[in-house]
């Protein structure tokens, strides 16, 4: 499916979704409360069949935490990139997509561990790499501990 | 005698939890599996990772691209060249530069040699997991020859950091082509020995066939790629889906099976070694002359986000770079193959004996530093 067809399909179903500027993959920016239904629709639509989530990660940016999902279809081969911005840095929360792709459950545990983003309705949201009593979330830009060097 | 409440309680709780790891020889690194057993059968298991979490992604935010490249070797150290290549390709795509054909050929040959060396080591250790010690001697004997080739050209045997953004650290050694051809010739004779030792062995069949079956749906759902994914029929070879470097120029087959058991995960890797030999043969005589390093003023990714997928010996490696335009990345994320391959273990090992768990986790070929990063 070409970029234009994909855009038309997604915008037809979700008119609020904004287009991103990524050159490599068609990129869509959805509101945090919309991301779960967008993911479900992309997986279940017979034209897109996005059954393989190959990357889910986050980035700490000025305007909030960006959650990025890279999806592809194992049968049809097209890729898409979804983004949602969690502007409330004090209490970032979004619905889990673990029920849609099993892989997401573990990517989300990693994101929770390193960014402190809460995933609602996640079945097993625990730290994955760090100790359970670790203070803070290391991949946040404002993270500091006793080993941080001041420049 | 009447059954007391205590008896019933004990009967209901006829399960116990044991820890396999963090220092267990069959986990091939510091991974702890919390295994719940009922008798000898695995009821479920919970992997605990993070024992060697080094925070590579956090460290990389303070390093330039040529610097952070050196950390990628230390993720999946058995696919070091391919990890380097992933970062190099991602940065080159971001800068919109293209390396010469010479570099592409050399990168592909090195990547395939890496794949063979990795599969050899896996084959050696897998035999040992199942109690066959001879495989270790055979595998390491042949792997040594590849490491010698690496040492001559890159100066290093395990973690080379030879492929960098813009090209290669230096040109190949004058002996590189000769020795690689000698190796291919040698290994074509030695590979059938691998089949004689394990592939046709009845005891080996008993231990692996029908054990730990993974369906194609599970493979896709959990994001299992590489040989385990392809043994289940998941068309996931990035060299075919999104070809990079010199892969569009060579002919090779993607090994696909539908059975998805431990034996077919084994078979995929054996057959992949034949394919890798054929790829090397197609390229080794035709390395074109050219520059091995682009003359770049500064290595900076323009503002934006970039993603690069490559096929390591264990599956799909993704490099995701968020750049603000400077020489340092604002965020870099590695989607590592072993991280996704690990968690399917709970699903496919359920109901099998604990000895089979060793065979199943061995067939997934986990490299723990790649999970923890």
C-alpha cells in the first residue's frame, strides 16, 4: 500500500489524526486516548493487517514524552509509524497495546522501567532491567544520581 | 485414613519454583529463569533480566556517532560487525550519503562471515546443552579460522568496531580475499561433518523433534525474528524484506520451515551457513576498487528521526535515532532481536520437561548482553 493510500485510509477512519513528517515511513500522530483504537483498527483492517509491532519506544522531548510505535504487516509488507505525545511529564499515562500485540507487553515494561510512563490495564507492569527499589527513571533528561557528572 | 485439610493443601500445591540461573551454564550468560515446576514438567516460567544492564542507550546520548558505535559491539557480541553496520547505515541514511560499492561488498562479506561464526558457536554450545561434547571442539576449530581473518583485517577478534559511519576503519588486509576463499573451500568440506554428528543422530532427533513448538502466529505476535521466527514460517529476513548493502546484488534463499520445533530451529541455522557461504563466494572475487572512507567534514545527523533494520545472526536489529541536528543523538534506541525472542520461552516451554527447557532455550540462541543492553 502506498503512502497516499495509507494516509487516506487512516484519515478516513480517524479524522483527528495528524500527519507526521517522517520521510521513511508514513507517520501518524494520534492523541493518547486515541492510540489504542487506532492500533486495533490498523491490526484488524483487512487492507492494513498490521500484525507485527517491530519497535515500540519512547523519547524525552521538550513538549513531553513521545511514544513511538513502528508497525508492519507480515503478509503485506508495508510499514507505518505512530506517535503519541504525553504532555503531562509529571504523570504520563497511556493505554497499553499489550492486548493487541504480545510483544508490546515487554517493550512497555522497558519503557516503564526507564521512562516511568504508566500503561493503563497492563497485566504485569514491573521494572524489567533495574532493581525494584531503584529511584527515578534513567532515560529521562532530568535524571540525576550520585554518578552523574556535572559539566 | 481420612484426608486432612493439610493433606489437601499439600496436594494442591504440588508445585515448586526453582531458579535456573543467573549462573547456569545453559542460559549462556546471566539470565535468571524462575521456573514453576509440577513434578518435572514446566508449568510456567518468568524470565528475569537486567543482570548486565549497562545503560548503553543512556551512555550513547553523551557520545558522538563514531564513539557510540563501539558500544554496539557489546550488545550482541557474536554479531559485532552487523551491529556496527546497523548504526553506520542509519547515520549514513540520515546524512544522505552513500558509501562506495567496495565498502558495501566488504561489509556484506564481513556480515556473512560473522553469521557463520555465530552459528558455529551456537552449534557447538547447543550440542553441549544436549550432552554432546564433541560439537564444541568441531565448532570452535572452524570458528577460529574466521576469527583469524577478522584479526588480520580489523586487528581484533571479537568486538571489532571496524564498520563506521562513512565506510570502514581501514582497507582490508592484502590476504583477506585469499584467506576467505580458503576458508570457504575448507568449510564446505567441514559442514557435512556437522550433519553427521548431530543432524542425522537418532538421540538428537528424540531430544528435539516436536519439542517447543512455536506457531507462526505466536512468532509474529511476540516479535520473534531470525532463525526461530523462520523455523515457524514467519517471513522475517530483513536481507529480503528491506535489502541493504550488497544484498540486492546476490542470490540467496531465505530458509523457511513451518514446523516451528526445536529441530527446525536447528535446521534453519545449518542451512543458513550454506547460504552464507554462497553469498561470500558471489562477492569475494568481485570486490570493486574504490574509497573505503567517505571524506565527511563532520558526522552529524540532521534534525529528524531515523530507523534502520538489519538482520543479525539472531534476528532483526533496529536502530532508532532521534536527532536535534548536533553531533550527539537526542535519543538512540536499539530494538534488539534477543529481547523479543526471550519472552516467547514461557509460551513454548509450558508442559515440557525441564531437560527440554534447556534444549528449547538453547535453540533460541540467546545472547544475554543483547537483551539487557
